[in-house]
C-alpha cells in the first residue's frame, strides 16, 4: 500500500514537472514571436509626381431661343434661327457632321394676375436649342466660340458657353505618373531609413490618392480630387501612400 502511494506521488511530481516545462516552453516561444514581430518595423511615406499636359480635345456648346405667343410661331422662328446658326458654322469651315443640335426644350410662361400669382392663361412659349461641337482642332473651335456672338447681329439670341478642354491620353498618363510617384515614395523612404541607420525592405502596401488635374501654376487642391476642364494647359498631380519594411 505504501509502495502504491509512493508511485502515485512520483507520478504527480512528474506531471507537474511536464506542465511546468510546457509552460516554460510556451513562454519562450511566445517571447520569441514577440521579438520577431517587434524587430520588423515599417514606415509609411507619401510619394508624388507632376506632369504638364496640353489638352488635345475641345467641346463647345452654344444655345439660342425664341419666344412667341403661339407655339407654332415659336417653333417656326426657332427653325429659322437654327438655319442661320448652321450657315454660320459652315462659313467657319465646318461640315454638318462636325456639330450636333440637341432636342428642343419647351417652356410655357403664364400670365401673372394683379397679386403676382400665376394664372392658367398662357403668356408665351419659350423654345430653346443648343449646338455642340467636339473637335481636335482646338484653335479653330476656340475662335468660333469667341466670335459666335456675331449671330446676335443676325437676329439670333445666341449664347456662347465657355469651351471645355480635355486630354484624351489621360488614362495612360495616370499609369505612368503613379509609377513615378511610387519611385518618389521609395526614394523618400530610403533617405529616412538611411538616416536612421537601417535598410529599406520590401514594399508591403500601396494606396493611390486622388488625382489633381488643375490649371497650370494653380495651387488648388481637394480631398476629392480636381478635374479642371476649362484650361488648355493643365498640370496633373499623382499621389501614392506606400508602406515599406525597415530592416535593422
């Protein structure tokens, strides 16, 4: 009986030793993991790239309208004005394939009573239409947009809107600029790591910021990005946020 009791005590001691050993090993392994994790430092930097571009596409829109007491008369006058606009654009060296007329917009103006309230009586019909030109001949269309008010002398109530300028190779430019912005981020990170006595490791994460397309020499910026369409000469700014490993 005494021998059995001694064996039981020995078994318990062995079990306790094994448990203690396991806890010690776990502590060592855990400590090792923490050291490994803490030794792998990362750095977040922002890189940027700028490029000047010249727009290669212009979109210009002008509009005209007529008013008459009778809807038929208003439509007839609008047709006559459209013919005048068409002739004017052709005289500028354009063909009918170069411009597009929109559908006709019709507004009805009602008579006001003595109290300033609208009645059900129709005062006049106001019909309007726009013409749009999309072209790569930027100089010609810009001149037309500036001189189109000459139509006023021909009896057409014409309004010329400011032209919009676009860069058709913007998608390709964005890809190239993002690559340049990433290179810029790496250079910045290398300088920081070198000054800290460390070595730059791999790129682990990259986040593209918003594109800023602004007029040349503009300092305008927006968290949502800017896409200027009213300047012929523009500047694109690309931003990339990169995370690099730092190896000690």
